[in-house]
C-alpha cells in the first residue's frame, strides 16, 4: 500500500523547501527548489530542444557532487538568468562549492536549471535589455517556505499543455515501509495530456482519490492510430517543454540519482502523448536530501524508487494541468 503524503506534493519530502514567483504582466514565472543542505542531484534530458544550465556538472564522474538549489523557469533562454539571481543571494550567504576555503574567495553556488518556452503566450515581452528573470529568481528564493501553489503558478504560470492551459503540478507517494518520493513539474508540452475525445487524462490509471478530476475513458474506448487529440497545432523547435524535479529523502549516490532520473522520465510517457519529440525540451532532475539510508537490497530498492518516481511524475503532470484550467 502506498499513499500520498499529507500535502500530496514535493513538500512531503523532508529536507527541502520550495519558492515561487510570477510576473503577471509578462505571464511567466520561476520555481526554486531549495534543499536544507547541499544535495546530490542528477539529470536526464530526453527532449529534442532543451534549455539548461549546469547540467554537465551533474555527471557522476565530475568534481561537483552536490547542488545548492534547482531552478525551473519560463522565459526560454532568457529564463536561465533566474538561476543567476538565486546564485547571487546564496553566494552572499556563503553557500556553494569551495575547492579551498580562503578568506576573500567566494564560494560558487551550483544551481542547475531548466527552462520552458512561454514567449508567445500573449504577455508583455517588451522588456528591452532588462528581462525580468534574474529578479524573478530572487523573488522565488525569497518566497521559499510559503505554501506551494499549483496550476497557474511558478514556472508553469505562462505554460501551455497541448491545446490546454499548462501549469505547475506536484504529487507525492509514501510506501508502507517509509520510502518517500515527491515530484514537481512545469507542463508546457507539445503533446496532449488528455485522451482524444475524452475528459480522461492519459495518467488516469495512476490517479489517487480524484486528485485530477476522476474522469475515466469509456469502457469500449479505442485509440485510433496517430490521433493526438489536444496536441498543439503548429509545433516548433524549442517552443515546448516539460521540466520536472523528483525528490526523495533516501540517500543516493550521483549514479543512483541518475538512475532514478532516467526511470522517472517514464512518467512523461504515461501522462503526455506524444512526448520527447524534436519540439520538446523535456528534462527531469532527481534530488536526494539524504535523510535516510537506502535500504537493502540497494538495487531492488533503487528500482522501486525509480518506478514510484515515474508514477508520481505522471500524477503531477495531470494534476498541474487540471488545476490550471479555468473553473
């Protein structure tokens, strides 16, 4: 038996907090995931048009083995500056990676980030030489600890999920033996999250307690070939992306976190059709707050964590889009 945690969000994972900020005029936003202590993190990139920062540093063979925060942002390439704002604040606090500790030598905050494209959503993008994202990153960091808002909030504020409003989604799962996994996602997919001709989400088999409406396909439902339903009509490279972070309180090595990130990508395939296209920039981070040891047998437990992460991410995707729709 496995059930959502008390908040049914990534906030059910001990050892981390989340902050969000939006610019309603621009119709964009930023989400910051902040661990209490520097945390092991890995990434898996599957889309054909990703936009990322610091992801190369997350490889298991590199020098840096922990991060200070993870940032998800709207704004396409402009949105990568949101991590600059977060880095400036954390660096001023003395946080970050330091090869050697010397007076007057600042540490370097390691802040991997990923962006989605929301530049054509009708918001005012006439920002000239001062895009809002550095300030949005700082604002999201300042909002860490406030209640997590889903739907049109944070990085998913200006997103589109196929023909529907996109949004920010989150979900969690806790097993009887205490494994905890949480997912946070900003959904801006090219593909559809609902089954063609139905109000049911592709992720409906994983839904818990009607968390995204409880709609089900007809008993005689048949999918016809390449019917993509509510997918976007005019896709273009780098204009569609679903970006996500998976978190667990189980201590993982960088290589183990990488396996969880890889397996978690299956949650995209369970919730979006089609997915990982040339038009998408799909990215999943996996974060470990290391509150508990990985139970033996390690490889088997790791497989469980990866599958829980995929299921949880599928639920978060449907939940975020469902809550973004006008009431």
